[in-house]
């Protein structure tokens, strides 16, 4: 089976080259939100529902979700529902998102926004800041140790927080090494329950990796979460955040679905 992650990052590099030719770093620095004070994703997760509700139009494994709700309806619905944050997909070829989505979201809501994309270049960090993100995603499977360090430091210097995504113990240990000098309130580690090579999900992955997390670091579980009872179980184990997209986006009213989900986990 084709390694979808390699396919995505290869396309990302091509698209990135084109964007760099159109918009310079100076152009990004001149944008409205570049000097904006970011909102802490870490604080919002720790002190709220813990739900990062995702705006995602499609996925490589499921195709289009055919959600009739507009971006504005989705993300404002998430905020009203009590989501701690929203995640905005900005990858277009595989997930149907754009940087324009991120900008529109920033202009509509006040909760933290995670830019969800396949980050491979410092330029993307500056894009995230310029378009209004509060945090970025760094996927261990996409990056070498030096790349992780370089991108991390750039993000932290710009006031962005980081969600490090891992799939196995080897990746988690790499992230532990990269972040050993970082303040624990500036980053989060998330376990992706979806194998990005085969796009299969298993919640057991989160359960297996949590005991190996560094002390004091906020842990979140990502992908394949559709049952509030699973969230309750993972909370008891020690997870404080949950990234959920497909479960909401496959409905006609993601904001309402998010509201009912949060009610269920709080009951």
C-alpha cells in the first residue's frame, strides 16, 4: 500500500515552493495577525472541555464528508458548544482546506486555533502566525530530529504553541528529547490513533503510550474518537485533550454535534 504520508509531504513541498514565489516572508510579516498576541491552547485545554473540534472537509481515507454547513457555521458552532479550541485544516489537495479558511476562522472566533497541516519548512510557521493561528502541528513521522528542533524554536520564538504528534514509542522518545528544555506550558503531545501509512485507527495506541509521557506534559488523544464514553475512559487514564473532527464533520450541523458530545462527556 502506498505510504500516504510520503505522498502528502511530497505534494506539500511542491505547493510550498509555489507559495514562496508568490508571497515573501516580508509580505507575511506585514499581514494583520502577524503581531497579534496568541491565545494559549495549553491553558484553554487544561481549563475547559478539552475538546479540539476540527474543521475538515474531507480525508484521504473517507473522501468528502459532504457537510452542508459553512466554515463560519461550523467554527462559530464549535465555540458556542464549549470547545476548548478548533483545529483548521489548511492542506488543500488531500483535506480540502486552505489558508483562507484559517484567516476566516480567526476573524470569527476567539478560542485558540490550531493550524493543522504537514509542516516541513520554517516558512509555514510564519504563514501560521500571519494567518492567525495560535498553535501549529509538528508530526514526528514527517520530520527528523534537527528539523523538529528548528521548527519548534521558530514557532516558540513567534509566540506559537506546538502540538507534537506521535504514533509510537520511538517517536514519543524523540519528542521527549527535543522538548527536554522547553517549558511544559508551551507545547502539548498528542497520540494519533490513526496509522498514517494505512489510515486505520485504534484507541489502544493512546492507552499504550500514555505511561511513557514525560511528567507534567499535557497529553491529548487524536483520531477515531466518536464515543463520549471513550473520552471519559481516557480522561480517567490522564488525557486532558481530545482532537475530534470526522465525528462532527460527517453530520449536517457539526456545532450541534459538538455541543451534544461535550454535554455527554460532562454528564
